[in-house]
């Protein structure tokens, strides 16, 4: 695959907030486009052995994906370009499909509910065991890995999501990864909440990172897209085959929009995190709120761990009020926040999570998830405070 990059070996190492602006651009020649074009071709000129052509047919690879795949690969510190998928869940399904029938998938009980539902379905079809764990309880996760190694013959996979959606539990990514690798498990991390600007799990030894690009990376709630990243040639090949054979591929325009969104990731995240920190502090002090979960709060159970392994605390907050009715009323009373599912866009969203029938019963009925956007802090707080009252 040819690199669309200017020669980066000639430059000093760039910070991630510069990289998001710089990477994935066409070579600098007079008259060249500053942005990659949207390549709509479904097929490419290729002679002889089809596998020797960098591009042959757009279900396998296309120049429409390459700039974004190379950019995300660099950001996640993968030695190989990423693989873009038609949605986060398509990437997740491809990765979970790597678990063999003889293995066990150890997965957080509060992982994104769509990922858990998909994992349960794939486990049933492929015949592997699935065990749910509290990802914040390192000892319990290690005990589950030991039990799985004793019970099943083949290698398994540890799925890590940290912070989790929607409970904001923080797992010890370095310790969990090391323990799983010691026991021969593959480690996959859903890095959607953190983004590569806040944590790069491949640096801790994880085998695969997945993203719902739909969220922060694209950042404007106008694209559904996913990605998987790895530094293993073998794993990338298997995931590539999974993508090509199942056909869950991304459209050229969606990927172009995601790369465009990526350009502002650092400034969006800075502003959203600053807003989230202030809002979490105010929620924690509010009489209507029974609990606030945000890793940036010093009293949060995940605070120390997040401070040690992340470059920031993200912009998702979970807080609870005492009843489902009250939570629903709050989500209906806001005027600036948008009552909607999803997260990671520039606009602030609010949702009572248990309105999803598939959300686990261990998520409180009165739990509200906030995706804090980049609006003015005082405008956001005034609207939320009025709804709480
Ligand atoms: C939204 C989300 C997904 C699913 O991604 P889609 O792009 O909606 O398919 C997976 N993981 C997490 C953490 C998410 O928030």
C-alpha cells in the first residue's frame, strides 16, 4: 500500500494534537489537493496476480479508506494501517469472531450493550464460552481468566472497555492486559470513550483496538463507522478477510467525513472535557443527584486508575436520580441538551439508559448518561440545572 504521507522520517516526532491535523494528506506537490479526494471507484486497474495490486476491488481495499486507515493506525501507535468497517459494531463482530469454538471470551458485564448482545450471539453460533466480569475488579477478571484457561482447551480473548459505557468503570488496562497475555489470551480494547488522544492500549500490549468512529473520531453525529487497529500482520490479515468476506464495509464519503472530523479531535476533546469536569463537579453537589460517575472527580472509584493510565478523563458523565420517572422527566425537560442516544459529537446529548430494553438490569433505572459537547459551559449548566429542578 502506498503512503499518501509526506516523508515523515525527515520531521521530528509530532504530538498527537498536531498529528490529527497533519496525517492522511496527499503528498505536497504543486497543485496537489490539500485533502484526499473522495474516490468512488468500485474497481481498479490490475493485471496478473490480483493480490499483488494495492487496489483491485473496493470491497477489499480502496484509496477512499487508506488515508483514514493510516491516520488512525499512527494515532493508536499501530505498526500497520487500521481497518475501517461499516460501523463500530461491524468492527467489534469481526474481532469477536476470532474467538475459536474451543476458547472463552471474557467480557465486561457493562461493556457497550450492543457489543455484549453481538458477542452472545456469536458465542452461541461459534460455540465458545462467554463469561462476564466487573472490569474494574482486577482480581475477579484474573480469576475468570484462570478459570477459563482451566476449563477450555483453546486460547480465548479478553475484551476490555475502559471507561465502560454507560457506567464509567475504569479497568486497569496495563495489569489486565499483562495478565491475559501471560495466560495466552488475545486482548481487544474498545477505545471509543477515550480516543487515542487519551489512551493507546497497544502500548500496553493489547493485540487489537476497536473504535466506534461514529462517536468522537468523526465527532459530528453525521456518520456511522467503525475501525480496528493492530500491529500483528496475522491478526490484520484475519480481520481483513472477515471484512472482505462478510462485506461490512464503509462508504467512501463516510470515511472522508470521518477524516475531516478527526482534524478537530484535539480541540473538540479539550473543550468537551473541560465542560464535563465542571458539570460533573456541579452534579456531584446537586441535591437531586444521588450519584455521579466521572473519572475526573477525585472521589470517583476510577479516578486514581484513570489519572495513571489516561491523558484526560473524557467527556461522558453518568449520574443517577432516585427513580426512572424522574430521570425521564429530566431528559424531557432540557431545551439545549438533545435527548438522544449516541455520544461524542459536538452537541451535548442526554439519555436515560434503561429506556433501552437490552441495557443490563445492573444499570440503575434512574441512570442518565451525558455526552458533554463543546457548547458554552454556563449555557449547558443553566439548562441542566433547570431540568433537575
Ligand atoms: C456506540 C458504541 C459502539 C457501537 O458503535 P456503532 O458505530 O454504533 O456500531 C461500540 N462501543 C462503544 C463504546 C460505543 O459507544
